[in-house]
């Protein structure tokens, strides 16, 4: 699970649907990726990071 990512989603009002659209995946697949049940690749991480207003690093957002 990516706790920092989830916290920033709440703070910045980013929805699972927005992330799913950004990485071109279904919401249920996206949810499994965010919860660490299936792998997320670096390109998906980069696409997700672009959604956030604050300049959060990949290391911060995807820290385990």
C-alpha cells in the first residue's frame, strides 16, 4: 500500500477514477495497484504523479 499516495489523493481531491484514466486501466485494477496487490510500473507512477498540484516526488508518493 502506498500510504503517501493515498494521503495526497485525499488532500488534493484526486479520485481513483482520475488515476485510472491517467494510467489507462480500469478502476478495480487501479485500486489493486494502489493497494500493492499487483505491480505498478514506473511509467504508471510518472503518469499518476503528474495529476498532483504539489511537486511530490515519486520516492515520496510511492514509498512503502
